[in-house]
C-alpha cells in the first residue's frame, strides 16, 4: 500500500518526503506512526523499490536550512513494475 502511495504522490507532487507520506495517510484517515513509516521507506530503499537522496530545504518558519530526505520509486524494480501495469 505504501509503495502505491509513494508512486501516486510522486505523480502529484514536486517531491515526496516522509512528511508528505504521513500527510497523505492522515488525509485518507489512515494515520500512521512516523517511525514506522520512516522505517518502511528506508527498508524500501534498501530493497531497491525506492531511490532516496537528501536535499537542503529552507524552513520558512525559522529561516533555518534543514536536511530533507526525498524518495522516488524505482520503476525498474519488479514490484514497482507490477504497479505500472494497466490492471494493477
């Protein structure tokens, strides 16, 4: 389910972060524990289902530069390829 969500968010947003995944889950009334979601995202990176990198981002509230981990799906991974099929 989370892999499909990341894929959908990637199509809708300029970037996908753990925070955006949590927001989407909350919007769908499927709130989730932040630590569990972060652990799942990192496991998906280790499994090759997701790519990840870290970017610097300006926090508008504080003016500080903060590191943000971004995720995107690996369309060459077999589990993601299954989601790309028309009847998936």
